C-alpha cells in the first residue's frame, strides 16, 4: 500500500519525498552501523579483559598450589588461623544462642575480644576464608547495552 502511495505523493510534491526518505534511510543505516561497531568494540575489549583475567587466575592458582603445599604455610595456618577462627565461630554461635533462647544472656560465656583485637580477628578469619572476588567488574558489552 505504501509502495503505491509514495510514487503518487512524489509526483504531486515535485520530488520532495524521495530525498527526505533517502536521508532518513541513510540516517537509520548509519545509526545501525555505528551501534554494531560499538558492540563489536565492546565485545573485543571484553575478550581482551577476560583473557588477561584468565591468565591472572592461572598464575594465582599455580602460586597457591606452590604456597599451600609448603610445611611453613601449614604450620602458620595451624598457629595463626585456627585459634581466631574457632574463637570467632564460638562467639558467633554464642550470640545466636543468646538471641534465640535466653533473651540476650550468654549461653556458653565466650567473651568477645576488646576493640582493636576483634578487627584483627576478623581480618585473620576473612583472609583464610574469603579468598577471591567473584565479580571482576561490569563488562564493556553490559555498559554498551545500558547506553542503548
């Protein structure tokens, strides 16, 4: 239907519609080409970032294997890691039991550490158990899609 109306309107308006339609289609084509180019560049940048992240993960894994296998690391873990972890866990369990059963009274009677040392204990516990970040950040493709 539109294919029949456009030639009639073009002949009536003296050739004004064809340049307008041509300019509009050129604009849409350029916009689409630019968008595709942006996606391609974002995907290529993500590929580079992910390749480097995988190389870094492989290096970290090999270093961890070398480190965790040494007797020195095992001794340090036993001396410096287990006591703070056990104490932290007992304080945590005591807090849960107190809040659930006796309305704030300690059940096991495990005292919490004083102010600077509780931070040190948390740092030790988190360094042994919170090993690696999961998310390395927003990808370039996701950033490109948010702009669309």
